[in-house]
């Protein structure tokens, strides 16, 4: 190797290491939003939960009316399951329950399906863990929203009169 190449390497090598040294003590970058985990609580609530919005405010929107009414009945379960519309990323939600303590659930058919699915599965004796597992397999997303809205609407409407 000639002397010029050796001198050039001796000059460039430290410069290539400096950037790594400057940033070595910094925290690693956060995972991209698409890789962030879903938000939910792995345990039942230890304090009183924020109430869901009153379903009566959504009478004009049957799916929302049914979803909010059923969400109020299974709020502890919703606290323990994630929402797959990824509102944890956009709205900072901590579980599916947050979709129904706000107006988000009125506009989102994913949330509506999930709330109805949780109510239906809890009625069949499923635990929040079992419901989470079923949701992870996509079972809630395959729920026929109109069919279940029709199924529960009459029962809810009669109970609220």
C-alpha cells in the first residue's frame, strides 16, 4: 500500500466512527406506527371506569345506538380488549372502551362490530382473554354488523322506553 492511501485511511477512519460515537447514548428510535402494539389492559379495572356516552344520543344511527348501549353493559370487558381500528395511534385510546367514552365509536364500524362482538361473546361466557384471542384471529371483523344490529336493536329499544 502506498503512503498516500495509508494516510487517507488514517484520516477517514476516525471520521467514519465519530457519528456513531456522538449518538451512542441516545435512545433507540421508536417503532413505526404500523408496528406499535395494540392498546388494552391485561387486567380488570381497579378504579371506576369512565362511563360510555348515552346510547340515546345515537338513536338516529342504529349501529351506533346498539353499539353504545351494549358497550355500556360490558365496559369492563371493553377495558380489557384492544380496538383494531388503531385509534390508539391516532386518538391515544388505551382500549376499546375509549371508543365509547367518546364519539369515535359512532363513526367507526370496526369499533361497533367489536363492541357488539364483546357483548355477544361475554353473553356466551367468554372471558376477556378469550375474547381478545378471538379478536386477534379476526372473528370480530367478520361479524355481520347489520344482522347483529337488527338482532339487538329491538331488545335495547324496548328496554330504554
